[in-house]
C-alpha cells in the first residue's frame, strides 16, 4: 500500500551515499504525492519539492508567501509515499536563525532527506527573475550555522543556495559559497548560472557536492544529464517540469470541453481507471481490508 516501508534515516543515509557515489542524481519536482509515486516508478534517484511549485499549486506567486507549515505539510505527504530521498526547498528558512533552526527540525520530523536554504533577502523572489536582493555573506553563514546546529539527524543534508550570480558575478558567488561550506553546508546550489563554462568553474572550486537547476524558461542553459555528469555535477533538479506539463494538459482539456461540450475526444489522452488504480495499489487496500474482516470472523 502507498506508505513507504523505509525510515527517514534510511532514506537520508541513502541520499548521502548516492551524493558521494560520483553518479548524477536526477530529481524531478513533484507537485503532489501521486506525482512522487510516478517519479519513483519511472526510475529516478530522488524527488524534489520546489517552493515555486508549492506556491503555484496554491495559486500564489513565488515571493515568499508560503509558510513553514504549508511547506512541511506538502513535504510530509510526499515523504509518506516514497522510498526515494526527498530534497525540499526551504526558501530563506522562514526568518532569523532561530526560525531557521525550527525549520530544520520541522522538516526532519516530516521525514525529508534534506533541504536548501538561500541567501536572498526575505521575502525572496524566484531565482531566475531579475531584481533579487541578497543578504550579506555573514548573515547567510549564520543561517547555515543555525541549520547545521539544529539538526538532530546528522544524515539530514543541508544545502546552501546562492542567488548572487546576477548581482555580484560568478567569482563573488564562489567566495560566498566557500563561507557557506565553512559554516556547515553539506552541498551547494549556485542558482541561475548561465552556461556550461560557469557550472564547470563553480564545480571545480569545491570538494562538496554541487547541484544544478535545469528549469525551463530560466537564465541557465538547459544541459543534458551526460554533460552535467561529465563536469562532476552531483545532482540535478527539474523543479517545475511536471507541473508545467500537467497544467498545459489541464488547460487544453478544459478548452476542448468548453468548445465541444463533451470530453469524448479527450478520452484517448487520459490515464485510464485501471492505470490509476494500479498506481494507487488499489487492490492491496482491498485485500488488506478483506483480511481484517476474515480475522474478525474467526
């Protein structure tokens, strides 16, 4: 049935081991628990939960309007159903260092495998938009130190994201990231680098794992997994891909329904009832229920 049989710590230990394997981990962004199930069944190495996706699913822009409770709640839903490690977007940590500490422990309790914190001013903006404001290096280092000091499971991965590329340039972003590693970051996330050369230069500056964001319609060149692996990137996220596909299909379907007055022409494009039930492991729930009824009758 749709509850993972692995513990949170098992998933975290697997995540750390995979990050050190030399292979590229691919984490598509889930927009709900069911999409997370599909990600796992399709053979990916992990699941990502994007702050932009969570905001959009609540019909909100990605400008820091979501709360820790909302983020942790969606993360818990996804961690419940998958044996894969889940990395979650924790924005700026939802406040000052004490808030950051509480954020880490809340995400640990939700069963997540790691999170990333960013060096934007709160409220933040989408990482691929112009006009972002960045906190000082020392302030971000305090966020990371608070996160590292608050975690109770040493295998929970703390990733430091820097949005400094647009404002300060690549070299300054590298220098910032060095301070974040010194403060306790396990992994680095340079947001909105422009091309392969920049990713390679950043990757070569560090021994800790580095992740890349291959989001559509952003500032970064869309690099394939073979290219990313060749320069030593450890993890790649596709944060909004599934939501964009799903919403485009939803929009098109509604347009057809409004125009034609029936969904008949859309049926061939739909997931079948049988396929959905198989994905939900429907039969296992029925069998479990019947087994309990039989036990009660003996």
